[in-house]
């Protein structure tokens, strides 16, 4: 069953483009779950099976609110930027 997981960049990382956020996600960088029973737990791309939709929230300035979003689907190329 396909699902959507919401994650946020961990350790205060900021990205200046959706491409940079997706590159870190696909490289296996740590992110944190922001919803569900495991909210606050660290995770990475290795934790989700193919077909899972991942909604990545990230700040453009370190310490700012994570108000930029990008959607990726595990096992698929490309991504969809969600403008604020």
C-alpha cells in the first residue's frame, strides 16, 4: 500500500533549492519524521520502501521555519516542488 511520510531536514540543515534537499534525501542524509506515531524519530531514504511518497519540508535559512516543501516518490526519478 502506498503511503505518504512527512519529514524535515535534521540537525538544522537548510537548503537553497529543492534539488539540494532531494539530493541529500537520496544520498541517505538524516531527516526527522514530523507526523504519525514516530514523529521526532530520525529516518532516511533507506527506511521507506519503493512507492512511498515522501513530503520533505525544509528551511531556506538555518534556524528558520521549514516552510519550503518538495515531494519525492521512493524508487522514481524526479520530484515535485510545492511552492509556498
